[in-house]
């Protein structure tokens, strides 16, 4: 149970911690807006280090016996710091904060107008007194020796060796697709007859994670402007064939000129859960490709004659997309590492090209890039 913490503002050790955390959060936001991801992660982890030092210096195990009021201040502050860290680590570990039993009214927004940046200097305020934290359990499991050996074999050798191995696997998949039977526009693999129970569809909870669950459509940017409260963000109105355009916030200011965004066709991931970015709710995500060190970013271009609203297709992966991707299932996070450009600048899922009714889709110049 989260205790009350009267007088936390005048508790010197806690006040000093709050000042340090507030400064780190301000630097974190600045780093993330400039897409300096490593720096953002280091700042988040430095807050974790400050929290550990705070617990050790407070000696709360002694306070529990000698000064219950100070002990309550320390414990409520530490719990609030855990919640803040979960929010800061969300871009690096999606859905991490979902694992924590947090009350919905405490949802943190790091937009200036909500005052949460300033509130980070008072971490004891994040969680209300009386909130039950639930039964503590590890969020991550320890790797067994067997797991370590498996990863060592998987990632052994040079990058060139791994590329050769991946290309061999891709070639094998291609050969399997060539052997597939095509009927009524759908790919059906030859298979032996199975019992009725084996042919039953999987329940929703066991649905395979594949590209068919993503709703990626051709969109047309009808209006774009810079975010009023964030120098690195664009706010776009994008027609995705629904009658009304969707509002989308994208961190592309550093990489693509405003005039190059106007009246441009793009690919839009339409079934992500909406997210508020510096006070504006984004209802989709524009797909772009980046090079290895994220110093260069380009949009994935549909063919100019591709119809607005057309859904992207991949041979062998048919089916209706999810209405909204469940963040806890990590569908996007599972699929995204397989989205890339090849040496011919063609956008691909594994070895399959992004395909529309009028042709495949390419990027301007980034080969072997990551699409997200």
C-alpha cells in the first residue's frame, strides 16, 4: 500500500533527489525530440541510478523502526520513481509499463502544458496514497545457460556471415512459396488431410503474429505543419480512404523538408493504438526507412498511381488485419525487425516486397535500411 508522505517537500534528501530527476527528465525529452535515442536511454538509466543511491543513503530499513514519517516519504518517492522510469523506458521497452499495476488517473504525459515535466521534480506525487501495488514479481526472467548458448550460436560470426545465413533462409522461404498452389487469388500450400480438430482455426489469443495483422495503407498527405510545441515533429492530415483524414504526428522535421511532405503519397500503419504526442493525438504512423546509425531517414514511397486507401499486400499472407493492435501482444514490435529495404532499394517484409495493385514500393537511396 502506498503510504501518505506529508512534508516531502521539506525532506532534504528527497528534495535533492527531485531536483536531480527533474533535470534528467528535461534533458531526456530534449534528447528524444532530437532522436538521440542512446542519450535518452542513458538519461533514463541515470535516474534509476539516482533512485538506487537515494534508497541506500536514506537507509529506509532503519527509518521503518526509528522514523515512520520519513520512511513513508522515502517509500512513496521510490515507488513514484519506478512509475516514472516505466514511462521513460516505454519507447525502448514497449508495453513495459503495462506490466505494472498503475492507476489510470496517474497516467504521465511529458507535455509541458500538462505540467508533468515539473511534476517529475516531485516523484512522490505520481502515485496516490492508498494505491495497492499488487504482489511483487520479477518483470524479466534470468537467462538460463541453454538460452545463452542459443543466442551465442544465433549471433556468432561476422555481420556478413549472418547476412549470408539470412539470405539462405529467405531463399528457402521463396522456394516454398513457389511450390504453393494458387487458387482464386489466395495462396494455399499443399498439405496432407488433417482431422477436423486440427483444421479448426486458432483462437484469437493464439493467432499467429504475421504481417497480415498490420493495416498498412496508401495515404495522401493533404495538409502538414510543424507541431506548435515540438520543433522535431510534423502534424499531418492524411487521407487513407476513410472519407475523413487522420491526424498523424511524425518525428521527421530533421530529415525531410516541409515542402517535400506536402501532397505526398506515403504508407500509413493505421491500426496502431492512438498515442498523444506533446498534446496532439496521433491516429496512425507514417512508415519511413533509416540507415544503421539513424543519421538519414526517408519515406517509403508507394507508386505514384497507387490508389489512396489501398492496403499493402504480401504474397502468401492473406487475412483481415486486427482492428487495433494490442500493445500487450507486441504484434508491431515482433514484425518490425523484419521490415527493411534490400540492395535494390525495394521495401520488403523478410524477402517479400511491399506490393500494391500497380507495382512494388521503393525508397530513394537507403539500402539495407530498417523500416519503422
